[in-house]
C-alpha cells in the first residue's frame, strides 16, 4: 500500500492541516531539544574531565586562588562552576575571620543555591519533551475527529455515500492519529532517557559539592593526595560519564 503524503495534504481540510502543522512543530521542537541536551552533556563531560585533571592536585594542596582561576577559565564545565562558587565563598568568609567550619558552612549554602541554578539550566527544554509526549496523541485524535466530521460533511453534501465518498476522508483522519503517535512515542522514550542521564549528572554534581565542602573544612591535604593519573587509572572517569576528583577530594560529576 502506497501512501501519497502530498495527495493527503492536498485533500485535507484546513482544520486537519492545522493539526498536522501543530504536530510537526512539536516534533521539530523536540528534535532541537534532544540535540541541544546531548551536545551539552557531551561537552560538559569532556570539559569537566580536563578541568578535574588540572584542578584536583591544586585543590588538594590548598592552592585555592589557582583553583578559582582555573575554574573561571573552564567555561562549560559544571564542576568548575561549583568549585569556583564553593572555594570563592570559603576563602572570602575565612579571610573575614570566620573559622574553617563556619566558612565551609557558608560555602555549602552557596553550593546548594548554585546547584539549583545548574539543575534548572540542565533541564531547560525538557518540559517540551514532556508536554509533547503527553499531548501529541490527543492532538492527533483531534485531527481524527475533524477528519471524520469532514467525512460526514461529504455524505451530507452528496446525499449519501459509500466507501468511495468517505474513504479518503476517513483515511486522512487515521493518518493524523498515527502521526500523533509517531511524535508522542519517541518523545516519551527520549524524555525518560535524558531525564535519567541528567539525573545522574546532577547527583554527581551534588556529591562533588558535599565532598568539596568536606575538603575545605578539613584543610589542605598533601600535594600527592590527588593525582591526575588516578582520574583515569582508578576508573574515576568511567565510560558511563562519571568524573571524580579522587581519592581524597572526591569532587564528582556524572555526565
């Protein structure tokens, strides 16, 4: 069975065409969101990995000014943004005369606020996928209803009707339903996939934040406590995307 898309489009009434246009806009928007999120996560993983290699030893050695400078240069690395926020607040409060524990407490609250901002940024556009997955089947069903109404209109105008009269209109209606499902099903599947991936990433950043605070409160560790080699050799940068400043600083980001 051949499906002539152009013939279907030409024979549709304007209301059904409007439904098809809405579904197409939803499909394009979802595609753009998916591409954007995948690129963002891939770049974040690569940049965080490079930043962790450089910043790990310096953070362990208590070279906070150099860590902040590196973090400012590491654009797109979410771990760098967390470390910059935490270390900057810690050093500022400590220089004001607060104890390490109190300065670390201030830094912890700052990291929580920064983490919420990062989470909002990471989930940007995900509502489009969720909305499309939940509404596209009903938008397609609306097209079906409008197509069936068009079929009844044809019967009324001709005073009767067989399959030759209404078959095309019914076919158009069913095609629109199928189109709605074709848009909705991938949207739901991809939303679940990206939600899980972003959720793991956020969990890794949260772990990194808490371990950064632990490191700041405990004070500088020996310079060899965190080695760049351990980032790869210890499996801290896994193929699944987890990045850990190990073994003692433990600033983690899962991509």
